[in-house]
């Protein structure tokens, strides 16, 4: 699981990019591929998975 922990940082960056796209869609009214609420949901999912990878806890 340690090898997956290094990819968690990339997921954090991608989730921030998703929040930027959500803010862009919310303030301009022009969506890029997904609606703003969907970008927010995707970003939350990526952060949760990144935290899961950082902690390294798996089911036994």
C-alpha cells in the first residue's frame, strides 16, 4: 500500500483542479464537461480516496 501513497498527492492536485472548474462554471455560467455541482462531487470523491490511500488502511 505504500506505493499507492505517493499517488495521493496527485489526487489532491486533481481535486483542486476540479474545484477550480466548479468555480469557473458557477461564476461564468459556462460548464466544462460537467456541471459545477458534479465537479464538486468528483473533487470530494478524489480527496476522500487520496486520504484513504495516505492512511494505508486496508480490510483484513
